[in-house]
């Protein structure tokens, strides 16, 4: 169970910094990516794309954290510590 929680927390921590960078550097990104900006205008909350990123980022973090947690859980069960004999 501890391995799963480590994976989950890793996914959440990753989503925090990735989402933060996306929100902070949004204006520089769209300045050179007009096609992506046009695509964003058809999405929900088109008037506030940074807010949408801030709301969706943690959701993606939880999903990726669950996947990482499951991988960590399987790995922890496959790789057992050796006992001293």
C-alpha cells in the first residue's frame, strides 16, 4: 500500500509543477502557436484557458498518480527485499 501511495503522490507532485509552468508560460506559448490558440477557443472555458488548465491539471495528476501507484505496487510485489540468512 505504501508503494501505491508513493506513486500517487509522485503523480500529484508532478501535476503541480507541470500545471504551474503551463499557466505561467501560457502567454509566451500562444504568442507563437496561433493554431493551438484557435483550437482552445472551441473548448469549455475558452475565455479563461489558464483557469481551465489549473482545474484540469490536478485531475490529470490524480489519474497519472493512480497509474504510477499501480505500477509501483506491482513492482513492490515483484521485487522483494532479500532476507539475511
